[in-house]
C-alpha cells in the first residue's frame, strides 16, 4: 500500500503560496513553483496543475513528485500543486469536485495577475492537469467538470473505471467501530491529513478507516455516500449510473476528451490495469492521442519516491512529461 500510506513530503520549496478558495471557514491552498533560471521567459508560460493522492481522504499539496516537477520547471512551466477538501468530512461531488472546478477558475482568472506581480507571465489557456492515485482519478474527471477542458492530462495510477477498482487488503486489521470513526474524522473538512503506513499491527484511526474502505471494496460507495449514520456505506448502495458518472472510461464516450498519458505501476491492482488498457482502446477508437505505459515491478505511488536524475525519473517519468509537454506546446 505504498503511495497511499506514508506519502512522501517533497522538498522543493514553492516560489509563492496562495489561497485559491475559502468556504465555510476552510482555506484551501495552492503552491506555485517557477524556474529560478535567468533570464525569465518573456512569453506567457503554460500551467501544470497537480492534484495529490491519498485515497480521497489524506495527503496534501506537499505530496508530489520532485522528479516530475523538476522536468516541468525545466520547460519553464508554471507548476501549481493544490489542496482540496478531503472525504469523508466533505462530500465528493458537492465538495471535492467543486474544489477542483473552482481551482480552474482561479488558475485562469486570478493566477495570471498574481504571478505578473512576480515578473512571471502565465498562459491560462494552456493547462495540463496531473495527479497520482486518487489525484489521478480527479485529474481524469476534469474534461467533464471544468468549464473549458484542460489541454492534456498526465494521470499516474489513476482509476478509469470505478466499477473495477478493488484494492485488496491481505492482512488482518482491527474492527472499525463508531468510536474509531469518530476519532478518525473532524468537524470541519480538512485539506490535509497524514495516512501512516501500518507498522507492528498498530494503525492510526484515519488509516484504519481507509483500510476498511479498501478491504470492503466500497470505494465507489464511499465516494458517493460518504459515511452514513456514523458507519461506512453498504456495498451496492449506489446505482450503476451514479458510478458511470464518476468513471472516466464511461464519461469519455459522451464528453469531449483531451490527449491523455496514463502512467501505471505494475503493482497497481489488476482490475485498475485492465481498465487502463480499455481506456486506451476507447481513446484509439476515437482517434484521441493517448499513451498508456504499465511499468512492471513498480509500486503504487512510485512517482513520489523517484529520485531526481535516477532511473525511474529518466526512463519513466521524463518520457511522460515530454509527451504532454509536446501536446501543450505544439
């Protein structure tokens, strides 16, 4: 379960930090990174916005791939990493997805003026959306939920079919009681939490909460129903149509899609890997540029662990970045 638990905090420092949204006393932040090399580019620079992973329930904008960000900065992109309200305190459709929608408005309408004050010109018409795991899934929903689709998507271990997203928990975990759920959750929706790797059979309440969602194979139900009366939702409590509506592999048949690069770990769940291949087939049938790379032996969340200049960076992450940059800058 690496990559969901023990998300690495990246060490590249942002050039600027902003609040892109305030709702019900919750401030939602965005870190912006720009190249420090001189001279500064005179032409407006494209945007790459990154959506972190963490099972829709944990993580923060500090959890990203330094290797990937380094490559986008090399191309003098305006690199943005955002927070969003987390489940289960926030609803998925009317909370988390609304944050991703509002991030688009801020990126296009507010960020250019803010960055101009720093001597940096932003091109708000050219935006690549990227994300890992849950963030990859959210990135893949932007062609549907954004007012204007992104220029391209780079999804890392992102699920495309929410009917087929089983993540097996093959070890014993303590029961999830209503008291544990109460301790694991907050009164106000958080925008960052830490999910810790299970160690020596001890689990933080929030980690245990997510493990039960995975073990019970109720990810779609959890996204669409959250907790119900202090309990996890029952398997099968949502309709097929509702799940279709948050599944990129179904949405791409009716929504205008964009060039997409899928970068998958060989140790991602088999059902997720099969769905990524089916998504590639659907893109091919529509003649939409798409590339799907499945790398044997890599664990879920490998991109956050990749060393800058290491083999995973140079041979796996860099080709993905070059592909989407080629699309955006064509």
